[in-house]
């Protein structure tokens, strides 16, 4: 296999930079336009310095940082987190090299700041200061409702691990150089059509509960955008996955059809759940919270009924109402609880509506053995390649057996090495999707 380096990544970026579009960018001003790249040799030098810095350590710690190539005057000096970017300009610019990046990395914390770099026509690349972004941007990957200040559409380089560099156009990933390979970002499985379609009946049920409450309301309620349920569920799954990945112990989550809830809680050929949850309203708390949130949003925007505007995710993230904040905290607190349950040996078992059936579940070894599975090469699983299951560990193979036996079941397997796979029966074979494999937070 050929290995790629800084010069190769620079050439790759030049070929694809203009293809990375921002559909929402319709205003062009001197300091807000999508910045062009510097000449290829300068770009290669910048990437090479970042690569070399990634191989160093600062007081025994790995060197991690984010860097933005942009003139300091193009940042609004009056803004700052949590809704803006705060620039701090050094009285004198510093030389740009891997050792300066190494020394600055503790001050420009990866999660909160970026190293500011500019291109001087005579002196070349220079470090001019630090851009404080705050940490809200992390929620775009890990799940959450806080609005992060947008990064300008400039060259952003993220150094996360030795030899691992992700290059972005603002907040949008263009390519990752990792262990000598250039990886292009692809849509994640949450962007597929088949995954949300699998839970359509559950969303319809919850929406019916909301409409029943709406019909009994004494005051007018706004009309909700039904997609808010899908977005909320995705954010909860992201939060669960990120919590398990950060724990380092790995875990397995099983999602079974609601009609199998009673069966798997008794003697059955599929699994044994060690810690079963009593069948009452409390194990359906997630559904209750979602409906309560929908009702609260609709009531809070009841004054907009006459406009015909649909109230959805944007109104949720922008709301400063205490009732909405409490429900948001409760929903994502529940996600953390679900993640904690994966620390016990065995799988956490839900129905498709996030009804918690139990944890510490052991999938039966008596299920038919699976010899090969399909690895999805796109989010819809249209293009696949077959893989021998002997390449996987016990945790993966047991989930493959379950999905082979129960075609409506789904598994999420988080390995100790932080790799995440979603498993489902599709088109006559057990299929898995690698999830967020190229995320800049995948370290």
C-alpha cells in the first residue's frame, strides 16, 4: 500500500477545496467569503509542520490542537463565546513551525480554542494569536442542543493523534490524513433513509399522544414539525455512543421490535437478560419525556398559531424557557444513564421506542452461526463487500447471530478501541455500517 504525506494531502485538497460547498452561504463580504487556499507549496509546508507537531509531546502529553488560517482583522473583535469567536492577537507574530505549535498547544486547548495563523507576503506563515471558540462545537458531533458559533469558511487543521490530521473548510471536513492514508468524509448512517424509516411506527405513536394532548389544551398550541422526534432520537443515540466511547470499556446496545418485549423478558431462544426492568411507566421514561417536550414547545409557541409556522428543532435549540431546559437536561441525563449501563458485562436492551427492558444481556450461543457479513460501503447499504466474521471479536459475532435470527433487530457495538458499528439485517444478509470513523473527535 502506498503511504501518503503532507504534499499528497495538499494536492488532494487543491483538487477538492472548491467542491466543498456551503449551501447556506449567500452573502459574500471581504471577511466572510469562503477563503481560497494558499499556493500548494505553502499549504504543504503548513500541513507538514502540523504533522511533525503531532509526533511530539508537550510535558509528556500528546500534542493536540486546532489551527485556522485567517487574518486576525477578519474576526470581529467584539464577539466571543458562547455565541461568537474571541480573537487574542499577540503584540508580535511568532514563527510558524512544529515547535511553536508544540509550545502553544496547552494554551490553545483543542476543545476551546484555535491557533491563529496568517500568511505574510514577505515572511511567509506566522502565528498571530489564539481564537477562543468555546466548546459548544463539540455537541455538533456528540449530540446536544446548544448552538455553536460557526467557524468562518477558512482552512482549519485539526491535530488529534500522532500522524493524524483532519483538514476542514470551516466546520466541514474535507479530508483526514491518518497513518499514511487519505480518508474522505462520507455521510454517516444517520443520514440514511432506511434507519429513520425503521422507527416510523414509534414516531407515529408518540405524535398521536401529542395530538391527543393538543386536542385537550385550553389554549392554542403551535403546529409541530414531526421531524423533531427523529432529530431528538438521533441526538440521544449520539450522546450514548460518545459516552460509551469516552469511557474506554466499550459496550453493546440491542434494539428489538416492540412486539418482542414480553418474549425476551421471559425464557426465549435469543438472549438472557440478567438485570430486567419492571414493566411499568418508568421504563418508558424516554417516550414520556419526548412527548412532554413536544407538548411544552407547542404550548410555548401557541401565539404563532396564526402564522402557520411549524415549530421544530431550531425553536428547541433557541428556547431559553426553563421548562424546555429542564426537559432537555432530563433527556440527555437519561442518555448518560443508558451509556453507564453498558459498563456491565452484556448488552443493554431496548425496544425501538427506547423502552429499557434491561441490561447485562447475554445473547444465546445456540443461535445459528454466521460465517460472513456484509460491510456497507454507503449509508444506504446499496454497495457492500462480504467479510469473514472470524475477523471480529466475540461481542460482534454474538450481535451478528442475533440480527441473523431476528431480522427486525438492530445492534450498536462500541469496541474498546472506540470503533462503532451499527448492525442490521438487510437484503438477505447481516450488514454493518462503520459509524463516525472519520470524526475529528475520534481519538
